[in-house]
């Protein structure tokens, strides 16, 4: 028995049964994708939903003084006008990063951060670019000095996190210092020369800055897309006008997404991701670095990360341990990369971890053509070997994916640096 979701006669303009008529199985699958809930709690970050921390984080996000050149901020690579990405195949500021810059749309929903999941919290992710030689080239000691030296910024920090350490003694707190894997690196030498309690004080401030930035990033939410209006009409029967929010082609694409195309197995839930990792069989590209093993390296890194959710600077290590304590290396992780969410997917091309494709049509065609490429590591997911898509089906799936982009703009005030790090209201 069909569940009628279209006009009373269930016909489209051609006199055929409308693609917007869903059967019970489709209805049950659709329920898993709508509605998008509120951003989940992050108990490892005590200020994750503090409006004053969010405001400070926004100020820091657009502040370029923490880079070695003084002209690179978080927003350089996560440009709000470019879908909170950078529009490049591979990220590049001081030098090429080696992977495509992930969009920050709905970053607060993520279970793992980065393409390889090497951070288990959003605030851990926010810290890494500061000290990356390829990205901002800074160091945590210099960053803390900058915060302390700016009276207004220091006051905004202290109102949220408490007193800053006194770093005026240059013998104890050098101008520049951070950990480095090279024991002879000047910054590592300076870092290890510091007292353990002084290093801990610097790490505390550094982690707090990451938590403030993460609090801001949790506000970058995409919802209220044409898909949402359609799903609401189908599932609640409250507003029949919502049935017109997507086209017949997009409705066919949605059915494929939930059914024969098998997209929903990885892109499940209201944010259209299962929050895990997959090898989708992508081959090498001339612009990509070699030997990127993906998730298997991320597993090692996240467990050893000082700023992971179970570490000294987490506000809830016990809850974070539920994820990390059971995380093991499995060679099936070779060549796996994070399954990204699909909301606002049209705003952050090119696609995949290496910027492999410029268009959604190319992406869907890749999924619908088994054995089209040979991955550098591992093997294409077995489930994908069973998917074969005709040209018309590819077009319908693209039409559906386009309905996941919100037509309700983000608050413009979130897309630029505030005048002050203090929230005034």
C-alpha cells in the first residue's frame, strides 16, 4: 500500500504517479533523516554553549595575529563566503596542506574531526592549525603572550576562564616555544627547558582558546533546506505546500538515496553522515601527496593527542573515554576517510579529501560506477561494488543533493570579526 504524499489524485503533470508518493519502507527510512536536532552537547568543553565564549571564539576565529606571518586566521581557510571552506582542491596557506579543507557547516555535530579523525573533539581540531608549519606556523607560547599583552582580549578571556598566568618572566616563559617531534627543533628545545607546571599553564590557556573557537563553530549550522520542508510535509502532513519544495526529479533522487543507490548506509541521519570512515575507492591524483593512509594513522594520532577528550585539559574525560578506550587499529582502516555530512553540500566544492571532483555529478557518477578507480590503499567498500547508476539516476540524485542546501542564510553577524572580544549584551 502506498502512502500518498502528493495531490489527492497522486498524479504529476504528465498523468503518471508522482515521485512524491512514498511507500511505507521509504517513509521509515526518511524518518531517520529528519528533523535535524539541536547541536549535541560537548561535555568535554564546559563553555561549548556559553554565549560569551562563543563571542570570544568568533573574535579569535577571524584574528590573524596568531600566525607567524600575521595575516592568516581560521577564516583564511574556512571562509564564510566559500561555504566555510576555501574553494581549493587542497588547503594551502604557508604551504600545501595535502588535503581538501573541510567545511565547517554543522561542525558541532561531528564525532571525529579532520578527514582522518585525528581529533575527537571540535576544540582539539581548532588548535592544530595554529602550530601547523603548513597552515599558520605559530606556537602556543607566542599565542599566550599575545593574549596576555592585549588588555581587552585578556579581560575577555579572564571573564570566562579565570586568571591568566603571569608570563612576564622571560627566563621561564620564552617568546616562542611549543612541542615538536624533532628533539633538536628550537621550539621544542625551548619548550622542554620550561618547568612542567609552566608548560601546563600555557597548555591550559591554549586549550581554552580552542574551546572558545569551538563554541563559536557550533553556531555554524545549516538547516531549513528545501528537503526539510518536503520531509516535514511527508512525515507530519501539516503543510502540504512543502510537497512543492523539491522537484519530481529530486523526489526520485531521494528515493534512490534511501534505496537502490545505497547512499543512506554511510550518509545516514539528519546530518547525512554516519560519523565514521569509508574507503570509497578513490585513486591518486597528480596534485595529491602520496602515501596518505587516512583513518589508520588518525587512530594512532588521536589516542596520543594531549588535547583529546580524555586528556588533562578535557572537562569530561570519563565520557570521552567511551569513544577512545575502545578505539583500535584495524587494517580495514587503510585508505578510509571521514564520511562528511551533506547539508549545504553545494557550497564547498571541490569534493572528497583530495578535492578529487569539481561537481556533484562527478561525485555521484563515481559512486555509481564500480571499479572505476584503484585506491592507493585498501579497497573500495564492498557495498559500493553493487551500485550501478544510469545517467538519469545520476541526474535525479544530484537534484536531490541540491535540496540539502539551506535557502535560509546564516546570521550575517556570524560571518565577520566582532568589534570587540567582549559580548556587549
